């Protein structure tokens, strides 16, 4: 059975028109990420200086008055010779201020942010649980590293447990994610959503080099080159091995695999051919023109192996001419996993059931 498609706005789907009204989602997202306690924080910071000074003077006077009263009491007690038993005192209970809180309905998920279950979509081939994220009152959404994926479980009262198959991030609304599960027949409202491990994204830049096997790129067909070095260590994520670099006029391709530990990665290469003319090949990205939108660049899809399709940076310059040297520079992205613990209930979330209609 084919992998189920995410319910909406998944990486690889056509991106929205940046001039369309949907681009207003970015402003809405900023409000979604902002905690309502931000307004209270700003109000506190904006207290006029005159009021603050008056409050400080009042507090100092109150403390001074309290000191004189206590001193007078102690002198009166000493004049009575200390014969009277001291009155029982009431111990003051120190209260600790509560930590930063999340907006209503959000439960802690990571450092400075939380999540809330919004919707459950049931299909004959899969089930999807959609979440939104929000920061607490002490964190800035633009500087907070949110959820980057992980392993989730659905637990039912009868002991049945389902393991997530993917975590898909919305390419526009970065404060939203969808967790994919195998299909089930149980009542979703009775289930518990549990996070058991989280992923941390790492990036690093590498380079390799080689030389053309012919004086120039052939008119027809192409050539295959081996670059050195061919292996690169991904800290905690295995070893990235480069395959052959295939070149032809106006195109290229680079194959790669990740070895060891079941690691997955993503490779974004740039190839430079230096001959009589310099030719630059970059990753073919059909959504390149939309990448300048801050919210339209989701985390890259990771895989155990891949093939990067390359196109000329300048379509009019495709052949280096004469003997040429090849330089490869690429950014690799991979993840490492660590244990986690967070629990959410699905009761009260909207349920869209398409199993009967299908």
C-alpha cells in the first residue's frame, strides 16, 4: 500500500501564491505563537516612572512604620519584666511564584513551548492527529526552537498501542504539525497521545573534489565521476556516503546513502565545473521562488538514501569547455533522537471521520 498522503500543505505540495490572501496566515501565525501573557508583560514594563517612584516611597514608609511599631512593642514587653508569656506567633507561609504559563489548552512539550491537539482525521488508509504549538510568556517565538519531530504513540484503554509513521510539518503554518498513524477502529476520544522520543536537527557543510574524465561535457549523453572524499561522518547519525556524480550538458545528479544506525539525512549540493568557463549546478527546487517567505520553508524531508537532481544556475552557461575540475560543496541535514515524555488526551478534539463515506 502506498504511503498515505498528509491531509494538507505537506512538503512537496504546490506552495500557495505569495500574493494571495492566504499569505495573511503569516500574521495570524504570529498571533498564534504569541502568548496572551505578553500583553501583561508589556503592561508591567510600561508603568510610568512617577507611579513606580510613588510606589517605592510608599513601600519604604510602610516598612519604616512597621519597624517603629515592632520596636515599641519590644520596649513595652521589657518594661513588664518579661513575666508575661509571649503570645503565640503565626508563621508566615512563603509562596513561590508560578513558573511561566502557556495559553489555555496547551500542555508542555519542550523547553519554553507547548502543544494542543486540534483535529483528528480518520481515513481508511491512515489516521492523522493535528497539533498547534505556542510558546510560554517568557519565550520569543522567533527564537524558540520548537518541535522537530519524534516518535509518538496512540494508547487505547484496551491496551492497544499504535506507533506513529511520520510527523509532517505544514509548509506555511510553522506552528502546526500532523502526526500520521496506521488506521484504527477504536474511539479516538478515548485515546492518549504520548511522545516517547524527540528528534534534534543538525546541519553541517562538507566538500569534495574531482576532475573531468573528458576534455569537455559530451554533446550527447553524459559522464560519471567519483569524488574524494566519498564518506563523511554525521555526528550521532551514521556515515554519509557519496555515490557517482553524473554530468551532462544542462543537468547533473548526485546519489548518496546513509550507513549505520538507521540514520536519515538530506543533502543540498552545489557543483562547480571550472574549465575555460565556470558552470555552477544547484539543486533543482520547484519552489525556489517562494523560499524567501519566512514561513514557507519547512524542515527538509530526510531519507536513508537519495538522488539530488541538479540544474545550471545560469541556464545559458552549461559547458565548462576544455579540461575542467569539479568541486562539490553541500550541506547535510540529519537528526539524532533522545527520550522524551509528554502526554495529551484526544477528548474534546474535532474528529473528521472519512472511513464510513469511503
